[in-house]
């Protein structure tokens, strides 16, 4: 219908489109591109990080025998039983066969204790630490975990090479560096500004851009303009006093520091702020008029069937 018709429709509805108090926030946004290439690690850093995190790129193929225990006495007994089993296996007994017969892991009945290939973090730490210390073919000592006591056999191990994980490692380092630097920059800005200081002046002094939001409703569900993932800002803005700064927080792929700039009173806002809502109401009213006109015409002609449903 065009904005002129919509504006007239809105004004003719009285308080139908009235909304509660709205808050406007000013905010500083720090995103990843703003740091340019400074986040990129060099080759030496990537290699040293790979060596430090090598366990995370090691995959293990293990089998185990699990005996459960509900108290200390039962766990000690389970440990002794597994020590005996360990001795038998070292003498030549078939580990997988014994696992199928005696392991209390429910899956052992179908897999004979063979847990397949796993990556870092897929098992509880005591199990993983013990398995990492083994060479292929070796048996662990009995190992306690939250599940009971395990006897572990390492069947195979393989490591993802530096070249295989290089891109993944770089992405993780860049992400971590960005989070650290962005939070440091905004925390410094927050400290300079103070809890209720002049954010605009502080941002200008640090060559940071200050943005102003559209008026936000307390009901939430609104993003700051062109900033996906910022719904929480709207609700948090109503937990602060006008003039107060919020905390540094992540919003989508960026970090933000915002200040409650002002509160607009209960009112019918300008059309630009609620155009979608007004347009939906206008369309509904027009549809009702058309439906009623069609029904009236059918009734006048005595053609009830033409009305359909």
C-alpha cells in the first residue's frame, strides 16, 4: 500500500500499536577483521603448539575388560581379579575372548571389549591417560574410573600429522587470539569509561566506532541492526540503569561493549520502527474486507455454495 497509506492506517487505530518503554543503546563492536593479519600465527608457533597438543591428535584403538564396584572393597577385589587376568594374558590367553566372557561393559557381549578408534576426549581421563602411555600390543595395569576398574589393551595407535591438522590448528589459534585481544581491548575501554562515563569520548580516543541501536523492547527477541546473535543485549539493557555500561560479551562472531543511552516512554512509535507489524495488520484488515464483500455478494445472489468454506 505504500508508507502514506500505512501511516494513515496506523494513526487511525488509536493505541493499537502502542508499545512499552524502549531503550536505545550505544555500543562499540570489535570483530575479527579489525585485527587484520595480526592474529595469524607463524609456522614455528603452529609447530610448537602441535607438539604441545600432540595427544589431542592421537587416535587410539583399544579394548578393555571392565569390572564394576560399588564400594572400596568391591573395587579392590575387581583390581585383584584384573591383575590375575593380566598375568594370564601375558602368558598367552586371548584378551578379547576373556573380555567377551567376563567384562561387565554391556557392549562386550557383542564386541568382545573392542571399543574401536577414538579421539582425544572421548573417554574418561584415567582411561585415556593409561591408554596413551601404552605401545600397540601392551596391557595397562588395572585402572580405576567412574565406571569401575579397567584392564586396557592398546591394539593400534595413529597420529594425525602436522600437515593434516595445520589448518584446523591455525583456525583454533586465530579464534583464541581474537577472543583474548577483543576482550582486552573492550575491557580497557570499559575501564577508561567507568561505569557511567562517556563511552563516545572514550571510544573516539581509542579510534573505535560508536554505533547507536534502534529502540529496543524489553520483551526481547530483537537483534541489534545487522548484528545476528545480539538478542541478549535487548533484555540486558533493561536490567541496567540509563547511562550504565553493560559487561563485555560475545555477540555472534564479535565482541561488544554497550551503554544504555536513553529510555523512550510508552508511545506509538514511528512507522519506520514497526512497519512490519503495521503492514501485517493492514493486510489482515484488507483480507477481511475482501472476504466480507465476497460473502455479501454471494448472499445477495442467494448462492451460498459460492461462499465455499
